[in-house]
């Protein structure tokens, strides 16, 4: 875990809420002048605490009306098999998240699709026939009550 002081935590909280704010605005919010603020942000980027910046897109407004969570069990949990499955998931743009779990389910995937038919085709052509897949159980989201990126930072 990174050794962060209160100012670093404040910087991270502000950037997590609005990654597009200017360095001058960020500096003012955390009580610094612009040059030391920029140095701190660059240091947080260089150490990998800040991995990147992105826009939060509304998937439904871009034609991806369906979000599905798929629970995948594999036939083998050997490291080579796990990495092979992960590499395959990384190659599929519809798979937005892929998390390895402990317990009966090996992976949970977050998948977006244009509609139910497109999802069904994706599932039967890309996920279930993939090497080492034993079973796939899916749950279609009905609504999302909370979707917050990042981590809670007590500033």
C-alpha cells in the first residue's frame, strides 16, 4: 500500500470525482499552489496509484442496452488454464470486467451487449465454447442502484 499523506488522499479524492479538472483548480481545492500540486499528481501517476483517466460513458446511450454478469466455472484451475481464459476474456471487447474468484465459481464477468439476441449469440459463440469452460451461469441486470468507480477515500 502506498504511503499517502492527507494532501495526497485529498488529491486522489478530487481527481476520482473529476479527473478533468485543471491542475490550477485541483491545487486550489487541496490548498496548494500549482507546481507542487502537479509534482504530487505526477508522483502518484509514476508509482501507479493513479493508473489512468477515462470518461464515464452511458452504455445505453451508445446502444449497449444490456449488462449481464456471467459466472464461469472452469474444468481446470491450473495456472496455464487460468491465464488462457483471462487472455481470451481480454480479447473480447464486450467483456468489460473479469475477476477471478475463490469458491465454486472461478470467474465473474461483466458483459455489455446491444440486446438480448446479441448477448445470446456472444455467449454461445465466444464464452461457452472457450477452452476449459465447464459451465456459465448468467444474470441480466434489471437496474443499477449504485455504480461508483475507485475506492472510498476518507479525506
